[in-house]
C-alpha cells in the first residue's frame, strides 16, 4: 500500500502535497463560511470558485510548455512562494475586517493563475520519481494527501474559526487568524519541495516555438481517442459529481442548519470516504479492469449523491457523504492514473496542462446548478447533479466504448496512446518494452 513512500524524494513530495492540501481545504471552509455569511448566496460561492478555476483554462497550456522546457522543481518552489505571500496578504485584510467579496475574486484570479502555471509540472513529477511500475500506487498516495486533508482540514478550520472568534462566528478577526495558519502551511509545503534531490530537468529542448508545442499537444490528443475520452471523463461527469463540495456551505446552512463546526464535520466525513478510496486503490496497485472500474465507481457515486441530496440530518449526511467521497475518489484516482500511463514523458506536461485547462471550464457547469440551488432549493440542485453525473458517464461510454476495455492502462492489446510525438514515439515504445522485459 505504501511502497512509493520508500523512495526519499516521493516522501518529501508527499509531505509537500499534504501541507498544500491542508492549506487548500482549510481555505475552502474559511472562505466559504465568510462569503456565505456576507452574501447568503450560493451563486456568490460559485463566482469565487470560478475566479479560482478560470485561469486554468487561460494559462494551463503555458504551464504545460514550461513544464516540458524548464526544471520542474524550480517551477514548483517559485509558485508556492507566491501563493504563500498572497495568502498572508489576504489574511491581513480579513483580520483587519476590511475584506469584501471582490477581494476573494481578485485573490482567486491571482492564485488560480499561479497554480495553473505550476500544476502541470507538479502532476508530471510523480511518474518520473517512482517509475512506471509504481505510477498507480504513487497517484493513489498523492490523492490520499488531498483526501486526508479533507478529513482533518475542514474540521480544524471550523473549530479554529469558532475558537478564535470566541463564540462570535461572524467575526472576521477569527477567520483572519485561520488564514494566517493557512499561510504557514503553504510555507511548510515550500520547504518540503525545496528538500527534493529531484530537479526535473527539461524533457524537451526549445527547438520549436511555444505555439508549435501547444499545437503538438492538441494533435496528440486528437489522434488518441483513449486519451481524449479519458480527459472528457475527467471533466464532464466529475464536474457534476463535485457539486456538494462547492455548495456545502449552502447545504449546511439551509438543510442542516449547522454552524462552522458542522460544516467542517460534513466536509471531513466526505474526506474519510475519499481517503478510504485512495488507500484501497493504493493497495490494489496495478489492478486489472481499470476501464470498467471507472464506470462502476461513477454509477455508484451517482446513487450515493442522490441519497445525499435527500439527507435531512447531520448524521445521515455525514454517513452518505462518506460513501460519496469513496466512490468519487476511486473514480478520480483511476482516471488520473490511466492518463499518466497512457502518455510519455516528452509530452506529459502538455497533456496535464490540457487536462487542467478543461477542468478550468468546470465551474461553468456549476453556474446553472448554483442558480437552481438559489431559486429552487439546494436539495433539487444536488438531485439534478446526481442524475447528470450518471447520464453523462453513460453517454461517454457509448461514444468511447474503448474506455471500458482498458485493462491495466499500458502494454498488451488494449487501447493505449501510441502516436509518435516529436519523432520520439516509436523510440519511447521500444524503450518501455525494454524496461518491461528487464
């Protein structure tokens, strides 16, 4: 289950990701609580999330080209330093009681831009550190950092807000102190990344223009139906599946009638399930039937999402939410693992960038669902997202039947990405076959 952690650099990468994930989860709770307290609007929550994710659509391609041309470690360290500084500035504004809705929009745009440029490099690092045979295990353990933070991060953030505010949960000063803690966690992430021996030297020399590199990435995806299908699976169904995460402050306030500590418990329950899913996949390792597994996990995810929408008590919502988290984690980790296995290192940064770019569009799908939550009810909105989750996956299964036939994601007679990229495709395949033989 933990074989990749035996590798020193992966341990530091894992710790860096854990600190960054804790910072992100705590920030989601603190930000969501404060915004909903200020506006009482589910749409406001979505606009802030859109400001954070839209830069992924605009700048991820540049980040992908940078990841293939520059040292990945340097990219990660600089971006994390910028993120830490911005969080500290926002903490000061919130603590002083001068924060407005627009501060969160501008902060979201800045942080989203920095992350969109750096994340293709971060996503490309794990396969280069652990080797191809440990990719599934490493990606599942990377996912576990996010899911572990989903368990403890929201509960810690909600508890700290209540503690620092001394009973006045509308206090901006209390939320500001939580943002200072978040900035400290971001600093820990920078230190752990700096401890890596791995430098991530460029896999590609700058012999072509940036535009040519971008076009090559799109041509690769256009030729490889398996990769295109996997990217769409990672975009459309998962947009609907993660609706409860984005709208949890509204569900907590309007359905459960809870405070910040209850919001933390709800999000932590989903994190428990998600962590269980990540560890289960890490234990299974390079399992067979990855394609069928993605579809089964998605349909189970949709069923539990329906049940979550009908939950009326905190205990029921936490129990069902844990099941939602487990199914969603299995689906997401499988999808990311197969994408990593399907592409070679010479183009991996750009494929990850295109994947992130498509994810930057996901909040657009949340706008009508958020509007439904505001004008019809949060329960109806989540019910609709559950139906759309199952239907969209069924449609993609019909359009890309080869996705169901993916067995291990590499080798054999199953569908795989095999186009030559930059003249290196056949050489890469021969090298991989040689490593497999060895």
